C-alpha cells in the first residue's frame, strides 16, 4: 500500500526539478547554441565555428569582462 505514495513522492520531486528548469530555459539558450556550434558534426567532420570562421572560438576566462585592453569597450558593457 505504500508504493503509490512513494511513486507520487518521486513524481513530485521530478516534476519540481523539471519545473524549475522549465522556468529559466531561455537563459540556457546561448550556452546550448555555443555547445552545438563548437561540437564536431558528423556530416562535415568539423564544427560550425570552424567551417564558418576557420577557427575555434577562444573560450579562456582570461580578460573576461575586462575592458583594459580596449578602453572603448567599456562604453558597450
């Protein structure tokens, strides 16, 4: 008799987790798009970044958010 209660409890936990993700899915789109474009595709054997730009993007954290190298960049941040 305890099985239905356990099932409902598990279902509620899963629903709450998915519901929390579902509310902010728009925030994850840029990261999903980047991951898709940075991955090697089966049809070309290359990533869309490599095909379009001829190189992979620089994804290092160095200088992120900094406008020291280009002072004018501070106007756009």
